[in-house]
């Protein structure tokens, strides 16, 4: 059985590599690694660096499992494949926050897609949301037979670099977008107040389209802030994390929180909002969870002025070694094993 990966937003550069540091591009590369010989569905037939690109219309649905990251489009993908085979094999991969689809038509399409096709989610929380959407948006016959599985995405632990502490603490904006859900205004308000109290260097690495936003320009005007494009390579990205002192998370919702896990594993002290998605990725009793902007400021102040003490407090609630706690729960080896197992279980591939 062959494997094909479908992500409409994937961009393959002239050298034949899947480009980009966003979660979608990262996951496409990961899936291509998990399934050697897999193809990427794209606009044209093309030989790429280690994989082939093939248009959807050229896929043989009789002997190919489609893993689609564009879950809301699953029905149309199935219809295209159905034109050339009796039983297309389609699997959903829900790797994003389900709240982004809030229109009734989108919610209904998502519910029906996840009810009709086996669905793999990027975390327990996302899987739970998917089940609720399927249950409320479809008839019991479909909901009761829905196949939904999950595992934490995890990170590639071999990428982690040795720490390089900086003379001026580095505070990271832990996202590449300035979308409303990320609450960049809250981040700006807190770090502006913090910079008046103690020396800090704020860094924000953003997608190109967000570099020209009002929020990015406001932050970039400060002498203590650097706002620029994403790092050129994953190696550069991890080197930057190795010198990051702390970060302030402000998002209202996350499906998993890959960027935060990566920063934590790299040794940065994370300050988080009191949200359900946060509780799902951190140990019970994690000491730096705020309820108000004032609490966020005080916690971030401690994180940059008493960093070692903060790390000691975090270690205590994680059984003595927070880094090891994270590694045990967010290793991408588990993701690779789990998704490969589900493909075999659901399709015999």
C-alpha cells in the first residue's frame, strides 16, 4: 500500500525541499520521513528531494492511502478519488485548533469528515474536541462508528542544542503569527512594562506577511526589541532557542503547542496563561501560570531576574527534572510509531 500526503498549503522550493518553519510544513516533512516512499499531492508532477509530487487526479485510490491535513476538504478529495476506484482510502490528520472553524457550514463539514473517515489527532485534547464535534454534528449511526485516535506530536529531541546564556536576558515572542488568537497585544503590553523595570532583549521571528503588521512595527520601534523573519534553517532556529531565557505565552487556544514545547525543552522558562491547553502540556503545579496581565508581568520578571531559581521550582513539580519530564511525554518517536500503527490498523498499510 502506498502513502500520499495532502496539504494544499505546502510549498516545495526550487531545490525540491518542503519549505517553511510553520507547523504545517514541519509536519509534512515529518510524515514524509515516517513513510519512506510517500508522495506529496501537489499541483504538478515533479521529482523532488527524496520524494515525488503528484496531482490528486493522478493518484490511484485503489492502492494508496491519502493522509490529508486539509480535513475540511476530505469529502471533495474522496469524490475525486472515487472517479477512478470503488473504495478510496482516506485518513484525516487534525493538527490544528478546531476552533478556527466556527461557521456552521465549516463545523458541519468537519463533523461529517471526521465521522466518515478515520481521524488521527495531534493531542488528546484535540481528539476530545473532534469527538464532541462529531457527536453534536452528525447522526448517532455515524458518530458511534467514528474512528478517532491521537498521540502528542512531540519534537525531535536530537535538535536540542547546549545552552548559551546571554548577558541580557532574551524574551521570546513564542509564535510566528500575530493573529488575534495569539493575543499579541497582551504580549506587547507586558514586555513594555517589563522593559522599564529590568534590561531585556525581546525577539520575535515572524512569517513575512506579519512583519508589516501594526503590532510588529510597534514592537520593533523599541531599542530593546528585535523583530525579523524566520530563521533560515532548523539548526539556526534551535541555536536561537538555546540562548532564549524566557517566553510569554498569550494564546487563548492551541491544539497542542509545539513551539512552546520546543522552547521549554531548550531550557527557556515559560510563562503561560491559565488555559486548558496549557494544563494539558505541563505538569500539575507548574508555578508560572498567570490569570491577569499583572501576574504575567511579575512571573516574567522573575523568569529573567532569577532564572536559575525559577528552573529549580519547575524541576520540583516535575519530579526533579523538568527536561526529562518533557522528553518522556513529547518525544516525536512516539508520534511516528503511533501514526504508522494507525495507518496499518485502519488500512493494512
